C-alpha cells in the first residue's frame, strides 16, 4: 500500500501544522507593521527635514556662479528689495502709492501685477531679488579672484549694523533679537545667518568702492569732459508759473465727444489766461508779482517761482529743449502745455558750476516741540501760537548764550566741537557737512545758510549765528572750500561710465533655483 496511498496525519500532527501556520501569519503581520511604522517614521522625518529652520538656513536654494544662497538668505534679499521698492514708490507718489502697490493683507502670489503676462507680485519681487543677488555675486566673485578681503573697518561696520538693528528692536519692544529678525526677514532668520549675509554684502560694497576709487582723471580730462557734456552738466535757472486747469471728470458727460469738448474748452481757457498774464511780464520783478497775484499762497516768496535745475533733469521735461537752447537769452518767455495746466517760463540763465564747494560745521539748537493736538483749536489756537513763540524764544536765547561762549573762548574749531557735545541737536558726526553745493544739488541747505556760505570773501574760520525759518538756530563755522563743483560733476559722470563698463565686462551669471527654493517664504 505504501507508495500507492499517502499516510493521513494523526490529530497531534494536525495541531502542530496549524500552530506553524499561525506563527508564520503572526510573523508576517509583525513584518508588515514594522514596515508601515518605518515608512511613517521616514515620512515624518522627511517632513521634519523639509520644515526644519536649519535646512532653510544651510541647504542651497539658489546658486549664482558658484555662490550659494539658502532659503533663509533668499528671503532676506526678497524682503529687503521689496521694502526698498515700496519705499521708492512712496517717496515718488506719497499716499497715492497704495494704488499701485500690492496689499499686505493677502499673499503676494495671489495678486496679479501684470494681467497681460499673468505675473504676480511674488514673481516680480522674486525676479528683483535675483537680479540684485546676481549683481552682488558678480562683484563678490571678482573680489575673490582679485584676492580682495574685507578690511577690519568692514567688519566693524558689520557689527555696527547688527548692533543698530538690535537697538531698534529693543526700542520697538521686540522680546528678543530673533523675534525682530523673523518679523523682518522670515521665520528662519537668526543672528548667525544675518551676520553671514551682512559680511557678504559688505565685501561687495567695499570692493565696489575700491573699484570706483581706482579710476582717476587729470584736470584737463575733467575740463574736456565737462565741455563736451555741458548741456547735461550745467545748471539752468528760470522762473516757472503754472496756471492750473480745472479737473474734468468723464462721468460728468454722457458721450466721449462731450467730454473731449469740455477738456479742450478748459485747455483753451487756461492758455488764454496764461497769454494774458505773460503779456504783462517784462522782467523778473513783473514775473514775481504776477505769480503772487495768481496764487498768493503758493507763490508768496520771491524765490517760489525760481527753478535751478541740472541739464540732465531737463531732458525729462517737455520744456527742456527750450530752456537748454544755446540761443536762449535772459528775459526770453514761453508758454508750454503741461498737461495739468499751462506753464509760463521766464529764462534767467545758465551756470557753468565753476564755484568751489564748501565745508562747514554747525551747532544746531532746536526749539522744544509743541503738539497742536494738545490745544482745542489745534494750530489756530492762540495758546498754541504763543507756546510755539515761547519755545522759539527760549531756543534763541540758548543759542545766543552758546554762541557768546564760543566767541569769548576764541571761536576755534576745537572749542566748537567741545560745545557741540552738550548743546547741539545735530545728529551728524561732529556737525560736519562737506561738499556743500548750491540749492539745486543734493546737499541743499537752507537759503539763509547758503547765502552766508557762498558770500564773496568767505574764508576758513568765519562763524555766524543764523536762524532758519521753520527749523531753529545754527552756529555756523566755515571749515573751508573743496574742489570745483564742475570738476566733481565731471568726475562723478566719468567714474560712473567707467564703472558700468567694468561691470559689463564681468562674466555673466545666471541664477539657478535648487530644490530647496520651495522652502523660501515669499509673502
């Protein structure tokens, strides 16, 4: 029978077989459970990895010509250049800037900036940040290739900037420096990352200055350049009066034809009024009086109509070609359509900027601030007006006392610096102002100070107590003169052109986004 029929297992054998099967099933279940737990642990670890602030600070999110930027570092540049852009628009447009800037209430990625291309504000600020980062990377690589290292004073500036930011955070009530950094630059920012970025930026800044200062020019080169570009570098003087047109709203009219006719009628009326005023102008005195008669608030001061503008600015104005015409002579008059009205221009002359710039120190004494909100009638309240007058009188008496002490002590620059420690409200280091130019330039001084500084015969050591309308009292010390302004203008222009040529010769760079770019936190 054996070989023809299989033997049947008895009961014990069956129980053993069943036990073995159950044991195998349990092992399989445990294996599956362990595998699932392992997978979940890996997923959790991956999630922690991706969301880790450490990863955002260390893993490259953008690479530009060998220079790596983490997500936290990109966020710093994104927010920095976004803030700079917004501040520039606000400075140009004031409160109207809000109409052309994105809202802070919703994510930038949901706000369309350009409906034709679909570009969002997040796209725009990302591109802006990458463009500026690319320029910095170019300069940084050039510095490294030249063996340039950040000098000790550069590191001192790094510390100064960080300490200043810490102080601002304390004054603003932030509980810690980290909380301020995260508020300004993103949740992954810390002091170490900020220091690294600041040293990087400071290196490019110092090397950039090093390159600019490496360009030098002989006096004959400056003279030749200025002569060739006089129309752009000269300053032009003319008087300007705007006869404003009345605003015409399209909603006031049923048809475009009616609206266009109303606009044209208003333009004709304004032009006719400007012609009438211009007919009575034969000299500057007539112009000043005509402007005051037209609007005695806007044109109350004799200098309120006087414009002194560099030629480079005129190129952007509709009347620029008229003002800069070489045949223009004193007393020439023109009427120009300005869009929002009609402008009357009276030509005074052009300045070759051959005067020397000046340097001065000052002790500034400001009157105590009087808040009109503390008075029922505000600025119109008699008590407010009297309080302001009292504060001004007290400041004047204090300034006179300091000035007398200065004169009696010999009126030296050293004594001025000593008195400055206890009596000056001027935030400038040592109250020093260098390279001061006349009113059309960047370093615009109050007219009373400018008139004194540029008076004929002014010499080093001269001093005066001057009151300026709306600011306070100034103890002025004339330090001396510097280079001619025309030479400064020519040098600055030539240096910028040579610098741009140097930048243009640097190796082109292309930012590359890495996988960690998804960890950036553009808002």
